[in-house]
C-alpha cells in the first residue's frame, strides 16, 4: 500500500505556491521581509490585490518562522480580502492562497484538509483552463512576479511579461512590469544606444496610461526623466505628491529626485515624514544617510572646513546606517559604508568589525558589489590605516572582476597614482612597474603590460615577473 503522505506530497509539488517557488529560508532576510510586509498591510499600500498578496506572502514568512497558526490565520485573511476585492472573479486569485493552505496543512500533519485545498485548486483550474500543463493563469504569473519583486529578484520581469501576454491591459501587471524593469536597469546598468528610450521608461508610460493615478509610478518616471526632460519630471513629481503625499514609497523616490536636484533640505524633510509612517524602513534610513553624507562632503570640501559640523553630519550618517542594519542585517552596502565612516571617525576597531562582517557575506553578492567592497576596503587601508600594502591588495582584487564599474575605474586610477608616485621617488622600483603592468593587463593593453613587466624584470630578476611576461606573450601569439 502506498504511503498517503508521499502521494500527497507529489500532488503538492505540482501546485503554484510560495512553497514551490524556490524561496529558500537561508536566502531570505525574514526579519526585514516581515517588517516590510507588515508595513504594507498597516498602510494598505498598493492596488486592490496588493493587500491580499501581502497577507499570503507574510503567511509563508510566518511558516518559516515556525508560527504556523498565525500563518493559517493570515492565509484566511488573504482569501477573505481577495473575495472582498474581486467578488465573483476572485477564484483565479485564490490558486496561490489555496496552494499555500494545502502545504501548510500538510506540514501540520492534517492530510485530509491538505487534500481538500488541493482539490479546490484543481476545481478552479477546471473552470479556468490554461490550455497547457506548463502554462499558468495571469493571476498566478502576477502574484509570482510581485513575490519576486519584493525580494528584488529579476525573475519578476519574466513573470509580469507572461502575465501581460494574457492580460495586456491589467493595471497591476503593467505596474509590476514597469517597476521590475526599472530595478533591472538600476541593478545591471544597461547601456542604451543614442536616442533609444529605456524599456523601463516605455513601460512606465504604458502603465500610467492604464492607471494615471499611481503615485509610485509617477515618482519613478520623474526620476528616470530628470536629466533629459526636467520640466516633465517636475510636473510628474508635483502630481505624485498630490496623489500620494503620505505614501512612503512615493516619498522615498521623490526625496531621491530632490537630492539629485540639490534640494537637500526638502529631501530630508520628506524622508523624515516618511519615517514617521514607516519607521522600520532600512531604505529610508539609508536615503537619509545619503543626504547627510552629501552635506558632510560639502562641508569637508571647504577651505578651511568646520570640524564640528563635519562631526555632526558624520554622526547622523552613522546613526541612520546603524538603524538600517538593525532593520536589515543583510544590507551589505550599508555595512561597508558604515565601516568606512567609522574609519573616518578614527574608530578603526569598529570599522574592521564591519569590514569583516561584509567580507563574510561577499560570496552571496554579485561581482559588481565585490568591486564596491574592495574599493571601500582599499580606501580604508589607504586613508585611515595608512597601510599602502593592504590598500594595494584590495585595489588589485577589484581589477580581477567584471564589469568595469565606476569603482573598478577608481581602483585603476589609484593604483596608477601609487605606482607613479613610487617611481618618482625611485625609478628602479620593480614593484611599481609590476603594478603598472597589472593595471595595463586589466585594461586590455597586453603590449603595454609586457613593457612594464620587462622593466620590472630589468630592475629585479623575479620569477613572478617572468611568469607574467610569458603568459602575456602566449596571449599575443
């Protein structure tokens, strides 16, 4: 006789659910995710279905936190909210909720109830067939897209794209697709041909055609158009603030817009107001840090500068970064920015602690962030620890990575400066020539790299230089 639990599990694996979307506990910052989802619910943010989706996703988070009873209550609330929002048309939107319920009941050992929820999903799919065993209903693609979007996962782009192929005029899928494209452009720094409109801008316009009163989309589009169409961007900002004056998502995008325009005081005022509504936002704390860092840097650029003012701005920077990391312990960028600030404040022990913390999580981040880390760490060694050897090690680590980001270029620039200064003191400095060879190789100029390594070898017979020369010659053949 077959094991009923095993048979049921096979059925559960075929469901569309948070439990089957590869959302691994170890990859999720549960505390931060819980805080953000609770904020969404408390503030009732988003369009009609957003609140129901937040209940559903928060239920999965509670399951991962071993709070199964609360998880079931949240799923019941998700079902209730969907029914209130969509009435007779709610069933396709319950597929994920019922799938989550089926999994939850399975994990509590209630196989009968689990089977019952599986059947409810099957009944809905019989009523709304997709025509293929692999195709999903647009409502499922949409919920999956919003789930990935909350995790800043670029898989959201494909999910919304598939939802829109089936429901091209749906305001929620259009909005999600626009935000997902914007985040992708921000994350991967896509390059456009001259005169080409970015996919995100194009989709933002499309989403606003469907729903002209979405303050979040208006504020994102304003940011995108700030440099090329400043007058249109200003109109969009005014409209966004009129529509969503108390929406923290509108506030944070508008605050960034104002900061770029050097309207720092207004930006700070807006961010502080947003913080009163959603005090547990790591993003808003980080944006306040950016504002105060700008003020600190502006003061430091004066000759002479006011040390007391610089210390005040630095203190505010540290305060908001500390808050951001408490809320979101995995906020890697905030961690290394905080480390650098402690270095600047001459608290080298605290700075080292944060750099070591950042180093531990480096394997979980993308290569462009690795460059940011090594650049910051090198600056710490060079300017605060006065350790040129340590700085060179970190600068050269960044050279091994792609793509060639701003940080990569800064590392190249600094290594050249160090090597050239050393050669001005000693024209037979083999290490300086080898450093220039390494930089030339990283820049793709193999002939120049060979010349520098040959000069290094002329100064000092080192197997390392000979090996580098041999490798470069092979590459040119």
